[in-house]
C-alpha cells in the first residue's frame, strides 16, 4: 500500500464516450498521488480500445484490465484487488468527480483518524451537464453511521464516498448480485459500525442520461437474489445495533413483506416463503402471521393475490410512514 495514494476503480461496459469524461474528472483532481484502474467488463464495442488509448495518453498512473462480462460488482472487485493506494474511490463510467474531491475528503479522513469513510454532497445532472438537483439523495445531510437510514434507501451514490483501503479489506469482496451490489457492499461497511466524516461541499455528479443505468428501466433483482439482498441487509443492520422497533426497521419489514407477496404472485413459492420468514424476523405482526397461516392452507399465490386486491381497494402503499423520508419519493 502506498501511503497517501488514492486508487480509483472504474468498471465500464460499452460506454466509450462517457468513459472519457469520467477519466477526465479523475485526471483533473487537485490531489496527488493517484492511480486509476479501468476494468473493461466484456465490452462489445470500441470501449476496450478507448480504455487502452486513455491509458497511453495519461501515462503510467492509469492501467486497464480486460475481463469477460461479469457485472459491475465483480469488475469493481477486479480493480480493488489491484489497487495500491491508502484510499479507494469507486466511480461508475457515466458519472464524474469534481476537482477538489480527493483533496477535501483525504484531508477530512486525516483529521478524523477514527473515521473510515468521507463523503460529501452529490448533485444530479442531465446528459448535457446541467444541474437537476443539488444535493441529490441524502448527501446534504450529516450522518455519523450508515444505519439505520440504509434500511430505507442507499442514501448516497457509488462515487459519493471515499474509503480507507483498510476498511475495504475488512468489508471483503464485492458480491455477484446483478443489481444493488453497491448497497449490499455498504451494508457490510455499516455492520462494522464504520464511522463517517462529512465534507460540506459538492464532490461528485450523478448523471441522468438516455443511455440507461443499471436500474433505469424498472429492472431489479430476481426474487432469489432479493432473498440474498434482503437477508444480508437485515443481518448487517442487526449487527450494527439497529433495534427491531425503530421506524426504519418497520419500513424494511413492510418492504420485504411486499417482496414476498410479489414472489407469491409470480409463483416463486420458495422465495415467497423465505421472504416471509425474513419479514417475521424483522417484525412479527398479526397480519403477517395470518398471511403465513393462510399461505400454508391455500398457497402463496392465492394468498398474495387476495391480499394485493385488498390493499388496492384500501389505497394502502408500502411503507408509507417511512417512504416519505426517502429520496425516492415517487416510488
């Protein structure tokens, strides 16, 4: 590990033009020393060649890793294990860092030796770079720990935080989840009771563009992967000390209950049963116990269909008590 160095990891798949902007935002950092590891995750267009060209243009502080398409999480892991810096920055290929990010966040971590993550304000921009929202998500709020808010939303973006390398080693490898692998990663950081330090400045830009993001078209995890994601999020929250009776945990229980009903409606009865069991771990209520009893008699599919019909008639929304606090207010 090189003391003081910031290692930047950019996973990329078929985003040649946006990759150039992301790399330019790293090169423009006022802080040194830095290194950049671009992981070309099985691109089928010119992205791999562009990555190699950028490495030649930038010099020996940039390296490129080519691998078969494995997903964003595994691509980040390929970069993480090659990183040599004291600090690690993850950056998606369609987002940008502001020039003072590393200067401000490294300084904040040096001032707070008991903190392992520094974060600041992220703003949302459109394809042309115009600001749509600032701050974006909850990045304008100070928080000392990641939980319990992480049970409601992933309240920052992948590029918002700067991690100490030592923390990343303790968190362990990135998961193979197709979506929300960054949420699960931060949940493991939260389970370690990782202390945060806040920088009151805009440090990064999250781009909204027509090219599509991972979750930009209503896609999310398959029901079996939802089981994995929700179980890991719950375990991390409990390990971090989140009480079962707090509002965020109540919201989480309703969220998982809704996922169980969705699995039942889709006839994925194994996932429906597993998600319901997790719901009862998070919050044991009379309605979920009755639902479990009915499901054992008439099946998950019929029970889920009946309950969803009742819910629509009553105009009830999932997690209404806490979802209003979330940045995803329209969902």
